[in-house]
C-alpha cells in the first residue's frame, strides 16, 4: 500500500458512511486526500450541511500536512493555555496555510506499512461530545476499512 | 433533489466513460444550489483538476446553463456584460465541461468534469446525462428557443 488510490479511498468512504449512518446516526461529509493534500474523493451524505464538505477537506489537509490527527492539534488552540508562562498554545496557527488549516478534531492521517503518511481522511458534520460518537470516530471507521 | 445515491451513480458512470476513452479526469457533482455533493479524482489526474471540476459544476448549477454558455456574459452587447471583469466569485468559470442536470422542469444539480480537453470533458458529460437521465440534449426543452440577437434592432 504505497499510494492511496481512488479504489482504496472509496472503500474508506463507504465504511465511514456506513458507520455514520447506521451507528452514529448523523449525516456528515467525508473527504480523502493523498499524500500531497490533493483531494481524491469527497462525499456529502443526504441531509448533511452544505459547508461540511469544505471543512472535511480542510481537516484532511491539515492531518496530512502535520502528519498527525487534528485532534492533537486542537490542543494548541485551547484558550485555557493562553497567558501561562509555558503555555501550550499556538494561536498563530489561525489563518495560516492560506486558510486551509483546520484544527477541529476529525482528520486522521493514513500510514502504510513503513509508517509513511500516504494520505488522510477527514470528516465533518457529526456533533461531538455524544459518547464515542464524533467526527474522529467516523474517520477511524474509514481507516479501519483499509486493514480489513 | 440531488442525493448521494444519484451523485455516486453519476460519478461511477463518468469514470467508466473516461476509462473507455482512455482518459483520466476529475468529476464533481453539486446540488441545485451549487454546493458540492460528491467529488472523485481518478488516479493520475492532475491535482488542480479537482478545483476546476468543482468550479465548472458550480457555474452550471448557479446559472442553470452549461458553463461554456456563461461566456455569453462577456459579450459587450449582452445585458449581463461586466460579469467577467467583476471577479466577484472565485468559482465562476467559462471553461466548457459543466452541465446542469434537469429532472423534467426542475434543476436537480450539475456535473463538472475536468482533466482532458474541454471538448472531451463535454462529451463525457453528455454521455453521462444520456445514460442516466435519458436526456438527448444538455439543455431543458423549454430553453431551446432561439436566442434574441442583442445590439441590433
């Protein structure tokens, strides 16, 4: 699995959609990007908000650009850390990356066997804080499909 | 109403058509308001084609006509002149390759294809419409009336 192809991307999208529809019960948008951050496939489920496609793409882009889940980056933008002497915040991130950076949890990079990042998946539209149901878990469902 | 099921069918057909022709492209399907529903980039298609396909689909849905026809607004004799110079929307494009999808008299969405020459993009678009929506032409029958000529009385 050196490269993320359209076939693999669709497999991930199918699994993530099924998870979001049958288990989470929320409509959302899911995007898959390759290792350069270019979009491979985007799906918006029926009933999902119209802005969610763009946010899903941005989450996936950020995940592949930083090679880490956006959940980890969201910690940087925690306003509770502002003003602390050794504050763990990076408010300067806001507006960087030509407006494509998005540190909302929901984007996860995809790695191959050699631990090289080959792409990312991003999801938007699921309200967070409902137990295990969140954008991140929908993306995880998509990644799990790669290893089936 | 556009939904993901129709959009997936459109994209699948489009990929088959492109493979038959031996081409690689990007495909975008938007709903009746121009918002993205599904987007696929075939393996090997250049990365900017994603955005161009989306722009074409947006233009086709927003103006309810094929994206190449929007260039008519660049004609100084036409009433819509100025659209091209105004640069009011980054999605506006006049490159051929975006076609609206009609269901009877209702607009349900639009397709945008980018990747090969504009002519081939339009051919793939029309083949999809013909296959799925049984449309002989890309325009709605009511809109087939001959256009008025501007500037001359």
